[in-house]
C-alpha cells in the first residue's frame, strides 16, 4: 500500500485527486497508476484503470489472474467493473468511499452472485494515511475556491 500512496502523492503534485494504485504479481509490482483525469481530460483516467491497462500489456493478457490490486480509495463502479472483467482476484484498499464506492460502501460488486467473478476485498490498510491525503487535498481545494471568490469580490468594478 505504501507504493500506492507514493502514486497518490504523484497525482496530488499534478493537482489531481490523490488516488494511487499498484498491481502486484508474485510479490513484484507489475504496474502503477495514479489519477490523471484533469491532466488528460479523460473521465476514465482513474488510477486503477491506468494500472490495469499497464498490467495487461505487461502480462500480454487481459486476464490478470493471481494478481493483487492495491489502491488508496475504494474503487468506483467503473473501476470495479474493470477489476471484475480483468479477473483480478484480490483488492486491498485504504479507505471506503461512501459517495461512490463499489466494493462495500455505496455498492458492493465484489461478491455479487449475478456476476461471473468475485473479488476478495481487504479494506482499511493504512486507512488514516490514505484518508488523510484525500481530506487534506479537498480542504485545500475548498480554501483555494473560497480565496478566489473573496478576491474576485474585492476587485474594482465588482459588486462588493
């Protein structure tokens, strides 16, 4: 998970939501990813999807059997779909996402019997560090937006 946190910090340094992911096969990292939605203007630029694509290319197969995906935040619906379709058997994540998670919080696709693959989920790994990155990022973002509103109101010609 520490390597996923390093990836999350890379996203943060690019003004992206700090979410990072690594995929491990036989105790070796085979792919890394971090959020790039803002940078690439791609709604699918999630850390998990980036890492899954890299891992599939590296393995020469879309089936990522006997791998473990580590991600700092519970995967969303889109990412859980990709995890299921790529047959990743295990995901480890730092904190739940009650507003968009699909591995136990808002939805739970990890063990839905209607789907052809189930996923073992291991939550709360380095939870405080993972959630702290997100909380700090969004607090700073709110502060910047507030400062921007305040400064635009005090400019000459404004309605202030």
